[in-house]
C-alpha cells in the first residue's frame, strides 16, 4: 500500500506484536505441517488481523526465515566467540552448537521433513557467513575468493556431519562427535594418503 510506513522495529508494541506472531507460528509448527499452515492460522493464534501480520512479514516464508535466523543466532552464534579468529576451540563449539540446533529443530516441528530443505538452505547460508567472518578474523594471507571457498567448504562440512549425526539417531554426545571429526577438519585428508 502506498503511503504506509513499515513498523518501527524499536517500538515496544512492534516488538511484542512480532513476538506474538513468532510464538503463534511456532505453536502452529508444533501441531501442523509447515505447508498446511496458513496466514489465517497464524493470525488467529496470535489474535491479530491479517493487515498486522503483513505489516511485519510479507508471507509465511519470510516469517520462517526470521524464526530460523533468530534460532540460529540464539543456538549457534551466541555459543561461539564471533570476534576472535577460527580456532580448534571455536570449531568444537560450533559442532556442539549445530548438533544442539539440529536436535532442537527436529523436536520443534510436527513434520520435520516438510521443513528440512528450507532449514538446510538457511543454516548453510548463515553458517557460511559466520565461518567467513571467523576465517577473515585470522591473520591469513589469502584473497577473498579463497576465503569464501574455504568458508563454503568448512561450513557445509560442519553442517553435513551434524546433519548426519541427527539423522542417524544422535548415537554419541555432540562433544564426542566434535572430538572425533576434529582431525579431519583441522588436518585435512592427508591422513588417508
């Protein structure tokens, strides 16, 4: 609509309404398949009208993106030192945090399979940005393309190993998984030659 300003993100009422929408969405994810959830379901659970919803989010996919970013920030980013360089300690923390993220995500959704692909794309994107930030923080003499490639390789590897851990029933504690895969990550694959 022309002439309508977006809500002020610092206004306490806007923050509360946005949280109401997110809480209602999470509630719906616990009882319904993501693809079955409608804006009407969310607005009814949040006790708001559709116009209020659309003032905050253009659609349920943007809401899902906001939900995932918030969860990723709280469960992964907050668990590592993002200001420092990438170290073995940081990698261990990342693996454990990603395991916890997968486990929690698996329990949050009624039909995990319906959101798994969206979840994967989202995690990989944010994890790659975080990894690039950590790699760039180290004193490494490399061009930006090499750093970006390294960030992609590392982030997708971290995602893959923790995804597989979750898929195969979480048979070992996250800390043990982290210790077990660390030599592959830090020393590369020369150990197989």
